[in-house]
């Protein structure tokens, strides 16, 4: 797809998402999405990182990462459904998905293994794992995409990183990178990316990540990049 056509898709998705939110409310698009009859070849697995006992990082305002991840993942799920894509959410509430374990450490290990199991058992899967970043120096900001060592993942990450910088973080020098030391990403067998949507330690960016409109635009860019990767079609074909 040419660069111009790919950005037509991003902006059309953004306009659609904002219009639906304004007319129907923050999550009412689910009603439409669940009744969209078009189905695609792939199933997009959406992983809201952490959850339940594992809250992840804590933002500069005291909010847990797991809450940001879930909000963004739910919006992303709605948007992809509306566009006719089969999706699978690894969690839809503030819960962990462990199946065994007595201690928090044991439950976390079980949770990670269960996420891997679900992803690997999903036919024609593409994984989009949603996370937030944090650093001791509050100056750092910007979304960053990480990829596992599975076919196509590096290409997807590069496309998505470019789109995120251009649409949401102009001037950012962040590049996509291999994902190291993350259990889920090291054990999946399908294409996928881990998206660190921004830095919870940066007060300005944390405010954007809590904003419904910014979450919608973020989801539009993620969705557009995933669809471009899966289909290679132009915006007219996808819409």
C-alpha cells in the first residue's frame, strides 16, 4: 500500500470512531459491532496486559496500568468488530486469567501461560498486546512497538511504529524493537506486537492516555496498521 493510501485509512477510521462516540456514547458501538455480518480470514487476539492481582505499573496519578490497558483494548475490540474482524479478548474485566496457583507469583505464572495457550490455539491469529510504559525520569514519552521472533511481526511493528509517530507522537524518535524478556511474546507462534501506548510516568502523556478521544485515535492507528498488515488492501477495500 502506498503511504498516501495508508493515511487515508487512518484518518477515515479516526473520523468514524469519533463520530460514533459523539452520536452513540463511549462504548455504544458494541451494539453495532456485534451485529456486523462481515467476517475475515484472521482472528485478532487482543491482550489487555496485566489485570486482577497484577496491576502492572502505577501512573504518576496513582492509577494502575491494567485499567488503561483494558479501556484501550475494549475500544480497539469495538472498532475491529465494526470493521468486520473476528476478535478474541483475553480479558474483558479487571481480572487475571490464571487457572492454578495459591500465591500471587504462582497465579501470575499461570496467567501468562494461559494467555499463551489461548493465542496459540486460535486459528490464523494475530496478537495485539496492549501495555503502558513507565520510567523513573518523567521527561520520557511516546508510544513504542515491540515484536517477537515470529514471521511478519517485525514488519507489522515497523508499520505501526511509523503510524503512531506520524499520527500521535510527531517528532518522536522511538523505533520498533525486538521484544526481550516478555513471556507471552517469547512463546507465541503467530505474528504479533506489544504496544507500549505511552509513559504513565509523564504527567502530560498520562492525561492523554486517560482521555477518551485520545484512546479512540490511538485505537484507530493500531487497527489501521493491523488491517494494512493482514490485507495489503487500500482504504476503499477495507472500509
